[in-house]
């Protein structure tokens, strides 16, 4: 099976449509585990629980291996070729060591929810994030810019005549935005909200002392982040290229970005565009090698 895996700082996504938080714990909840458990080398990991790792250097995140193995373990097959991503600025210097870490063993004996499973990894390709999303866009423009807003980073990638031309990575993403929102709420209402709470609270609403919180304070926070992104985007040919928006932050930031970038195109299936693009890259590259 060729599988694209987007190892995000907030969520992990696969080309098969799987999505789960980028976190786990080795301490079982006293009320029992609410997610899956993955046992490897005698340690049981409770997936979808615990706290996010605040290391946004993807090539060296401690959580990578377990989350990567879980993404493989939940598939129906045992044999894999996988394509994973790194932020574009980290790609060149870190792709080989990152690949070697994930391929340290090619055979992994695991237990998923107590059931034994053997994972065999035949090969791995590391590909630049944002560029991966480009290869999942139908009828994509040959001259294009992809804005890929993730959890810890935002990648900006441009293509000329269908080939990668220019790129950068900004060390800002949805985690910073959620942290700013959390700090405002905790300060205004004397709360102790965690970072991991914010996304759900924005979807479901929040009451404090029986009163609904007014979320209008979020708009200036979004605008600040968009203005920071625009400082980088102006170094690209945004006026003469098709500009695509993708990544987990797309839905929240698209309105503010469209005010700055007329004609901005929201990528269909933006949450999974990198993972699915990675798979497309893998299918093409391994076919060439046959």
C-alpha cells in the first residue's frame, strides 16, 4: 500500500482520510482510555490523549515515530511504502536524516488495542509540505502559489510552468493563533483553559458564569496573523499567479486572506491535500523506478 502521511503539529492526516490529534500519553485515564492504544517495545501509548509536543522542528519531534506507526497500524494491510512531509525550508537539510529515523527498522511488531500486528515498511519518500498539496489540485495552474497553513508552521510555495520555483516557511500557524486566543480568555475571565481546548470551544461555544462568550475579540488576532503572512507573500508573484489556500487553518483564515489576495482559491479537501498529494507523488515516483 502506498500511503501519504501528513505529520502535522496539530493533527495527523493520511491519504485514506484518517485524522487524529498529534498527541498521546503513556498514562491511562482513570476513567479508561477514550482512544486507541498502541503497544510497542513493551510500552502502551494512548493515542488522541495527553498534550501536544511544543517542538515544531518536525524532523526531530519525539512523538513522530509513534504517531507514524499508528497511522500505518490502523490501515487494513501490513506492507507499506509511505510518503511523509517536512516544511519546505527544513526539507533540503533534514530529509535524509528524517527518512533514516523512520526507516530505522523496516519491521515493527505492535499491538493495536491489544491485537498483534506486524508492520513492514518497504520504502519512504520525504517531500516538501505545500508542494505536496499542489499535486492534489485538479486542473492546477502551472504558475501558482500555495499557502499551506498548518499547526506550527505556514509554508508558501510557488511554481512556474509546473515546477517548484521559490519557497519559504514561516514559524507561525494555528497553534500560535489558538495560544493567543487562550491567553485572552484566561486573562479576561480568570480561567485555566489549555491549548488543546480552544479549537472545540470555538466550534461549540463557551459559557462563563452562565453567559455566552462573545468571540469578536478573535478578529483582530486573525488579522494580525494574516498581516504577518502578507509580509512574506508580497515577496511572491501573488498578483500574476493563481494563489491556492490549503492546510488546517484555511477555513478560519480564508475570509481575512481573501480581502488581501483577490481571487484566492480554497483548495478542495484542504485538510487532506498534503497527505493525498504525497500519495500521488509516491505513486508517480515508484512507478518510474519499476
